[in-house]
C-alpha cells in the first residue's frame, strides 16, 4: 500500500533557541521557544486571489517576549473558543489572537500533563499523585469540579467520554470523572512509557512497545484493532484515515484500516513533537517546523489504483467532499470494475462479482465474461456505452481512468480465447455467477412485474374510455397514436433468467433450476429448450414445459422417458427417476384445468397402475361421468376396472348412473357365462364365477341401480339369488324370502336376509315382522304365495325402497273366538300390530292342508334362535295345533325367563325409587327442625353488629347469621348486579 499520502514541507526555519511547543490557529503557526517567547508565523500571501498557500515558508508576523516565566512543555489552541492553553509552571489560558491572559489555574502548579475537552470545556491536569478536573466557566475562569488520588505520577492521559484514560508508571487505567472509579486496563510494555492517543470516534489508541492497541471508552479491546509500528513511537497523532507516529529515525504513516499497512515513511530526524491540525500535521524539530501536507485524495486514489490497492482506494473515495458526489460515484464505479476484473483474472470469482455489483453495472456487462452462455436478443443499450459517461466524468480529476477504459475495451474487443478465458469457464466462475444473478434477480423481477402491471392498468383504462364514448364522432383520416412502453425491465429479466438457468444446469444444480421455473420467471423458451435437450436434463425440461403450459409436450416427453426407462439399456437411476407414478403426479394439477388432456394422457398409466390412476381421478374430483364415457369409447376393457376401483375407494359411493353401468357390465358378462354353461348342461344356481360374485356383492352393497331394468334382463329359470337381492332392494321381502326358501333351498340365507333387514329397520318398526313373514313361508307356503301375488305391487324404478301394500286383510269370525294365551313381555318393541300379516291366526288345518307340506323343523329352529325378535303371541297363533309343547321349550323357556327378569327388574327399580323418595323427605324434615341459639354475642356476618332482639335470617348451612334487613338489602344488590350484567351481554 506504499504511496505518497503526505508531502513534507518546511514551514518555519531558523527559530532562535529550542522549539518547545507548537500549535496552529486560524491558519497561523504558534511556536513556543526555550526563551519563553511565543512567535506567530503567517502563511504566504494568496496567489492570484486564491486560497491561502500552505506549501511555502511562513513569515514571522508577531513575537511575544517572556509570555511565560518558564518555557511551556505543552500547548493547545481551541479554534471554537479562540483560546490558547499552555502548561509551564501551571496551566495558563490566553485569548487569541491578542494573547491577553484570561486565567491562570494556580492549583495546577507543578503539573506535568493536561488533557483538554474542547466540546465540554473540561480540563484534566495531573500533578504529582493527584488528578484534578476543572470546568471553564463563562470562558473566563476555571472552576474545580473533582479531584482524585491516583497511584503514581500521570505520564499520559486523554479524555474518552466521561472517562479519562491515564498512563501511570507502565500501566493504563480508566478513571470515571464523576465517581473516581479506577479500572486497570493493561500494561504499556517493558520498553516504552505509556502513550494515550484519542481517536475522533471516542475510542483510544494505547501504546504497548511497538504496538498500538485500539480500545473503547471503557478500556475493552476492539477485535482486530491494532497497529504494529516498525519501532517504538514517542508520540502518535491521528489524521483520518491515517495514524502518524514519531519514531527515532523517521515519521511513519500507517492506515487506520485493518491490517494497518504501511503507507509512507517521511525521513525527518530528531522530530521533537507531532501536532495535529484540521488540515495537516506539524512536525517540530529543534529550530524548524515542518508541515506534513496531505496529498489530494484524488491523486492518492490514482496511486492506489495503479498499484492494485483497490480497497484502500475505495476507502479514500469515501473521503471525497459531498459536493463532488458525481465524481465520487464515477471513481468508485471505475475502481470497482477494475478491481472486479483483477479478482476475476486471479480466480476470486465471488469477490469479483461483489465488486461488479458495487459498480452498479448491468448484468449484460458481467455476462459478457461468459461467452459460452446463449443470451436472447434484446434492445438493451450496451453497458460499455453507459460506462463511457462515468469514465468521462472521472477523467476530469485524473488520467487513471484512461488505463481502466483501455482495460475494459480490451476485454470487450478480444476475440481470441486465452488461458484467462478458459479460467472464466471454470466451475467456480459459474458458481459465482449464479450467486451474483440470484442476488440481482429480486430487484429486476420486481421492476419487470411492475412494468407489466402498469401496462395492464393502462390498457384497462384505455378500454374503459373507449366504452364510455361509443358514439363520439371519429375523424376518418386520423388514427389514435398507440402508446409504446419500454420493455427494458422485461428484457433484462429475460436475459437474467435465461442465463441463470444455464448456469444452474452447468453447475449441476438442477433442483435450483426447477425452483426457478416453478416461480415467476422470464426464461427464453426456445433457448432454454434447446440448451436442456443438448444437456439431456429432462427434469428441468419438464418443468420448463410445465411453467409455459406446454403440458402436451411434457406428457409426450414423460411417456417416452418412461418407456426408455424400461429398456435394458437404461441404468438404475434413470429407471428410478422416470416411472409411471411420475406421469400421475404431473397429471394431478391438470385434473381441474384440463380434464380432457388428463384422460387422453392417462390411458398409459391406467393400464399399468390402475389403482393410483383411479385415486388420482377421485382425489382431484375429475367428473366420473366424463371418465366413464371416455373409457367406454377408447378403452372399454378398462371401464369395469375404473368403476370397481372407484366404488371401492370412494367413501361417499358413486352416483346411481355409474352404479347401474357397473351392474349392467357385470350382468352382461354373467349372462354370457350362463348361456355357455346352459348349452353345456352344467348350469346350476349354486355355480359361481368371479364376475357373478362381484355382481352379487355389488347388488347387496349398493342400491342406486335400476332394478326394473335388471329384472327384465334376468332369465325366468335361473339367477334366483340375484332376483331375490333385487326384490329385497324393492322391499318385496316375501318374494325374496320365497326365492331363498323354495327356489334356492337355502333357509340359512333366508335367516341371514331377515337378520339384515331387521338390523337395518331398527328405526323403522314396520319392518320388524320380517321373521313373521319367514314363518308364514315355512308354515303356510300356499298362503304366502297368494299374499305375494295379491299384496305386493312391484316398485317403479324411479322410487326405489318404497313398498305399496294392500292391507285389506279380512278377519275370519271363527278365528276371533279362539283364545290364545298371551305371554307377558314376549311382544317385541319393534313390532307394529298394524303392519301387514299380523293380528290374526293362520294356523288352522284347512290352510295347512291347502298349502302342501310345511317346514315345521325350520320354523321351530327359527323360533329357538330368534325368540327375542319375534312376537310370541303371533308366532303361537301361526303354529299348527298338533305342535308338541316339548318342541317349543327352546323358544318358550328363554322368552318366559326374559319376561320374568324384566318384571323383577322393574319392581326393584320401583322400590329403589320409592326408598329414595322416603330418604329425601326424611332429610327435609330434619333440616326443617334445625335449632339456632341467639345470645348477646351473636354478630351479623354482613354488618358485623350484634343481632340482639332484631329479626334475623340464617343461611342453609346453619352457621351464618345475618340481620333480616341486611339479608334483604344484599339480595336486592345481587338482583341489580345481575340485571346490569345481562344488559352488558
């Protein structure tokens, strides 16, 4: 970082005697000599009416002989107060520029060091082992504020906020100027005395041999804060952005920025003091004074940039005056660009991108460093053309930008691929580009989106204006000029996203490219499609198609990839990546937006993965009628599979039309199978095929199909089980039971049928006589057949589940005369006496003989198994007269036991309730007989006064006594509060 930051110029020479102290005020030098005189030197006269010259020898303007009785050891000028503070025998205060004595702080006599806080007017003086703090009052006299004892003589000190940092012996200490609290910091080393240097920020620089350590106002170390000098400094001054140290052989200048590199060495021997002023630094020798005049910031920037110290050059740019903001921006941009190229050439790609970002160049300028990326054609002005304006502005202050411009032009104009360009094509360069583009993307995309929004709003307003003036006269030869909006933001977004996608793919960050395409993006479709096909990155290509609504192309690609994954040439990863499930997942979001495309593309996966495909249709609510009709036309072999899976997977079932469609498919297949077996002579009603089992299961578990249509298709001499199930769905239970008993000869199926109907009819008492109907079929088959023909009218298909019953049963006089013992409790609560086939005896001998053989054993077995579901009286009436009582034991025994048990339970419950009632009454009587004793000490719990002879009330617990008046008032208060709470609600 070595460069010329200061020019050493001799300002004063030939001073008689030895120079003891120097100061500067209003552009003049104040020199205190060993003869106790003060000499004031002024700058040379201005040249051509310009500013005062500070780079030439100063002339003696005035001399004050014997201003002090002893030569001062330190001197400081206050520019804001026009005061001169000096330390000789004591601290003295003189008014500038007349040097009138303002005050002499006699209590500082014998002091060896002082520190002045110009902002607050506070003076700290160290004398022997005492530290005294004074305050300048009204600019005329010092008033003592505090005095503290310290461990030893103070050698160096400086203000740091409310604290004072002291150098005592070889240690540093922090003392609070208000409380006197003393805190040790660290030692000053083994060689050098303590050196305390205040910083403009309020922090401190403490010397430790040849190291300067930065600490805060409380003495705590600042991380990475230190300066290493080449030798132990005698004194140090801070002149931002540099620290200047007085070393034995020279003056050393180092940067305040870490790592505090050496800036310049000024060869001045025997320098006695260094004094900081506003604009420069004074270096006093024995008989002369040199001025370290800072080189202009612009010139330093040129030097640093030329030597490759770009960071230091950028730091200096921040010191340029605010009025030169344009020049500052131009220099910073130029330095950032050159620094970026330097870093890029040396392989520090990420750092280079940061510099390009700080230079505020367009992304096209950065992308020009990657010639192998294909970019869309745009109308964006080249970045080089934009930068010329900035370079012209920067050229006004220095010629360094000429070199930078030539460097930039060389990068743009060079077409030969050099090793440097090969470096740019490396993986790390692309990684850095990805990070750079991602950092820039949000702002560019936001601007592009805002541009689109503005155009949409403008178009809507224009359209509304046209609609509001439909009848306005139009000039025939003039057309309304159309507004053309610049699309720079969108073009920039197009370039960014297109290049970002290529960089992500080239760096094998395909997931990142997919995430880019899933969100709002401006990728160029043609360029990206060709690039992804060339790189065979099909996952990203699929997402590109998806983001551009090219679903048909995406599905075609998917089908091809799935087919290729099944070939023997495909590796395991390829086969795992592309499978039929991937097609299903792609179709999922399309089910609602484009169901026809989903159906067209689902045939492939429906054949190979039917369950997942049907689950897709169900979960995404694809219209079932549409799916069924499409399969019926294009894949009839999959229609039943779809309906089966849909019926099994849908929790709410399928609509009646689809149920009917499925049953019709099953029935057609069963009829074909029936004809084949019948022709072969192998048909029986107990022969089942998988399809017939499916048909029977569907008929039993669903009820949305058209029973009338199905019954017409059934043959008259076969498929009685299917016919019985459909009769049951129509509530024609007698017909169904008759088929189970007489046609299929399956009494157990008839009983199971009754059980199902009985359980389903728990809330419908009219169905509870289903077992009685079965008894009729067992014991009076002829009569049951007649009732089937006379009473039950087939249902209309549009009203399933409703049964019309002709209940014109005529009672026979002879039957009413017969007495039947009624068994108490045998009547089922679900039985309705007004229902059909109930209320009369059918067990006479004539009916039995007319009906042919009866099934008494089956009837008795039914009574013994379902005795709790059959009306006992009605069943006994139906039985033949010659039925033996012994055969009815299994029926009557549990029935009577159950009746007796219920009767006993009811009696127990009745007695328990009665007993509880007696206990409550007894408790009431006892509570009404309570005795309360009132004596002279009895107190009211509300007003806390004696009850005496007043009327009183007692609470139910028998312990709380209150005046009756207090009780009434409390009740009224509660009533009022309750009313108020109700109003609030």
